[in-house]
C-alpha cells in the first residue's frame, strides 16, 4: 500500500475526541436471520440513529469546530443533496455559525424541511442545468463564506472515519467492512480507521449500479464520472470521487462493487421488517451487497455501515397525510395503542 498522508488515523482519533459528548455513539445491531442467511457474523453500525439521521454530522461538526473565529463569524456554505446539508445546519447551530446550503430543487422534502428547521438558509437550483460546485464557489466568494464540501475535505473524511473507529472499538477486529460510497468521504475515513485498528480487515465500497463512477474509477485507476444519475439512492448520486478521496480509495480500499435498484429496495424493506429500523435507500447499499450476494465472506466477521435513515415516505405515497392518519384516526388515545401504559 502506498502511503497517502492527506488523512491519517491520528486525524480520525482527533475527530473522535472532538465529537465526544456531541455526536451520538450509535448502536450496533445484529440479526440472527441475517447471520443464518449469510453464514457469517454481521454487525450493523446504525448511523441512521446519528444526529440529523446520518453519519454526515460527524464530518460536519469536526470541520466546523476547527474554523478560525473570523471564519465562524462570517459563516459557511455548502452544496448537498440533503444529509450533509442537515449536518452542516445542525453543526452550525451548535457552534453558532451561520450556514447557507445550496440544494437541488428535487431534494427530498423531508431533507429540505429538516435543514430549514436547523436554521440554515437554503438556495435551490436545478441539478440538470446548473453546476452546483460553480454556483457554490461563486456564492461563497460573493458572500465571503467558507465553503465546506460534502466529502472532499480532510476534516470531513476524518470525521466520517469515526463511524468505523467506534464500530471496531465496540466489536473488535473484523474480517470485512462494507461501506456505502458516494463521493468517497465515508469510505475513505472508514478504510483508514479499519486498516489501522484491524489490519487484516478487507474494506469494500458499495455503489448503485446506476451511479457506478467510483467502481469504474477504482478498477481503471483513472477518474470516471456519472451524470445526473436517477438512482433511488440519492446520497450516492455524486458524479465523481474527489481529488482527496480518489487517491485514498485507491490506497486503502480493497474492492468496489455495485448493487441494483431492486436489491436496494428489497434490502431497505428487509431491514425495516427484520431490524425494525427505518433506513434510507443510500443507507442500505452496504447491506444490499451482502444480502444480494454481491459481496460474500462465509464464516467471516463482517461490519456493515448503515449510513442513514432520512427516507421521505411521501415519495412512496406513504405520507402520513396520504393515509389520513392524523393521531386521532388510529384511536390511539392514552392507553389504547401499543404505546399505552397498560
Ligand atoms: C452522503 C451519504 C453517503 C455517501 O457518503 P460519501 O462520503 O459521499 O461517499 C452514503 N449514505 C448516506 C446516507 C449519505 O448521506
């Protein structure tokens, strides 16, 4: 392995200290059904329980906490299809830093609403006609804001790596770690942590077939792109790996694989039913590779990063309004429902 010093295990460990008492220590779940089906021991690191509903809070807080006082005062700007936006918005609120978010106008409503709810200013754009990075750069320089990109930033990568660091600290060394991949911030940080704490652990990144740029980049060793992917896994629609994440992925990741849209949906429903947790399509990419048999490791001890849970049920025709399910409609007055005291 060539050495790439842009982010090291020391940076991930420093991020963990910074996040202590601020980010949630997310639960690790297991499922007998899954273990029997896969013939392995599987540990799901559930970042859908992270603050803002995805691992992105880790990197966002780690980056914002280290700005200068002048930068904090001026404020930050980012571009994101959702989870990074919410993460920056909340980190900004906690650190008293004004946040401006450039977001595609088709980003899930639940993510737009949550981002506004944390007090950030949102600027919408059409992702089919506008280059978001140019737009963000122009706005940042016009308004004198610090641009915090969603993945191609050493402090973001180090923060994301704390998810794998925590997992391995809790369950011990792993044989295999499966990680969803969009722009590669999560997998870069997680691979750096895994190789340091569990040197024999293979790290495999998982993308949607419909947004397979990182998989093609990994295998061809030249940067490949995907344009305007419509994969249901909206957190992995990123067009390419970053200038920092691409070399890190080449150095630290052992393989990259893809999963179909139907595998993503089937896995999401399987996890809702079996693990009893709400996960979003991008959140189940790594689990889908395992359950669909794309990544196999019989007898192995496997870590799976469940990266987020911000699913917009309205997109599935399952909005609360669509069912007419106001709280009263279920007749769930005190005591009557499953949550009742009796
Ligand atoms: C952002 C995101 C990803 C991809 O992370 P990258 O750092 O861009 O590779 C995966 N899952 C969820 C839920 C996300 O929000």
